C-alpha cells in the first residue's frame, strides 16, 4: 500500500474538536475498508457530506456499466485490435468493457467529453492505465495529474472527476481501465510485515505519488446550487444531489487515498536464463495480478533463449495489452492490441521467435499483462474487435 500521507489541516487528535475559521465544527469522515479494521483515512469537511437534497436512479448508466457475456462455442485464443476503437463519451461512458468475471472488469476508453457530474465507484477499486493522454484526476483527496505510462489507482469510494488536457494530448486519450471487486495493491511479497517495500522490490515508495494539492472549496449551502454525484454501488448507478461541493475538504490523513505509479519506473528483474512472467508483477487484486513488461536486458547465459517458452494456462487467463515497442514473441501485433490466451490450451512465441531471439541483448517492448485465476467472459464489444485468424497464427506462420 502507499505510505501514510497528510494534506491540509487536521487536528492533533482524532475525533476531537476541530473548528472552521467561522467557529463552526468541521465534519469528520472516516474513509475506510473492512469495517473499522482495515486501512483508512480521516477527512475533514467544511460541511457534512451526507446532506443529499435529491436522489434519482440512473437506469441507462446501470445498463451501460453492466457487462453481458456472449457465449462462445469453442475455447480459443483471441486478438482484439483496439487501435481504432471510436472516440467519444466522457471518462465513464466512454468505457467499452471487453472481458469480465466476478473479480475484475477490463475495458478500453477513448473519451473526448468533459464529465458533467462527479463519479464514485463504491463497489470496485479502479485502475486507469494511461496509454495516451494527459490531464488531472480531481478527487476529494486532492488533485492527481496523470501522463502517459501512469497507473492511476482509485480506491473504491473515491469521489472524482477527470479533466483531460486536449492541448497536451494531440493523439487524444487512450486508456486501459480495470475494475476490481476488492483492493488493487502492491504484491505482498514486495512488502515486509510493516508494509514497507523491500530491497528486492522492482520499485519503492519514492516511485509512488499521491495527490498534489487540495482544491480550494469552502462554501455554505446554497439552495439554488446543485452538485451531482453519480454513485455506483450494489449493482446500481444512482445520482445524488448536494448543495455543497463534494471536494470541500480542509485536510485529511491516513493510508487510503488515490495514487499513481508510472510503468517507466518499474525496474525489471532479469537473470541468466528466461524469467517467468511473475518477476514482472506490479500489482495484485482479488484473484488476478497485473504485470509490466518494460525495456530490459535479455538473459545472459551463453546458451540462453530470450524468447518465452510455450506454456499452458491450466488455471489462469492471460491478457496482454500492447503499449509500445516491438514485442519479441509475437508478429502482427499493433499499438493497442490485446491478446487473450485462455486457460486449458497452450500458447507461446510465434514460429521462429525462439530461434530469432538467440543472441539478442535487449528488448524495447512495453506492455501490461493481467492474469486472472478465474475464467473471463467476453462481451459483444470485444468480439467486434476480434481477429478470427489469430488462433491459427502459430500454424500459418510456420508454413
């Protein structure tokens, strides 16, 4: 988890008198997981965050954010070409969910529109991988600027908007968005019993960034004013309306807050012979892992074969999102390609890739891999992007 952080003003003791400049009490809010026993932060609001003036259902958004599986007649490999996914929508409605199970939902998004509301996903941690684009996540914990290569982690329950910087993003925005049914966090094997990242971890606390500044929002309720917060919880999407800004936070401290890590700060672990994908693990979630393939030196055994060996995913699904560079093990892969290798059947490098990798010293590939330990289901949006010839690429390329 990210380290303890403090922003703005907080009282010396928890749950004690803390007054605004006008003499009124700030409202304290515990933002925590696992009841009162998990990690948490304490936020101090100018106004109580519970005073909703109106609540209405959002059936269309509930439907749009609820994926529907398309049954398949065979178990096979997939290659989803997302490069030309149409642009449009705001950072929430632009999501095209491609695959999912009870633990995770994986989507791509190319948003172009501003968010007319605030959003709070109270049932899933969210991970945005920023393939292209710049901007800022505005949250109740403060501002979190983003750029290409950032993993942005939003704990479930975070209230936020996204401001996209079109001037700094000539190619527009391109994101891989992952939702988890539980926490997305740093792998346990990288941490000691106190939560500190160990010396053998491929990154450390210095590489993690939290919010940079609190918004300046200190206001009294105004009857004519209305702020809409769209909340996703319990499988429903509901709009809540308030007369005070949801970011009216004077200060907070704790261990639970939005943070980011850039893939280029991942320090690859290499060896004399080919290392398994587990050495590239970056995050863990409920029944899935996230790995980062980054530029690195190849194996240095004199008879080593740098290309990966064939393997069968007997108990897991392997999804790779290709970001940049030349991925040594596959041909016909383009920017934004997603290969999906399901459990039960083997896969491996393209014909000739193993022989062709011998003697090479390094790779410039950049990719994000998500391995799930329960089967993934595909949506109609995914199958529209699928290359049906991909399962035969190993045979065709060998002729």
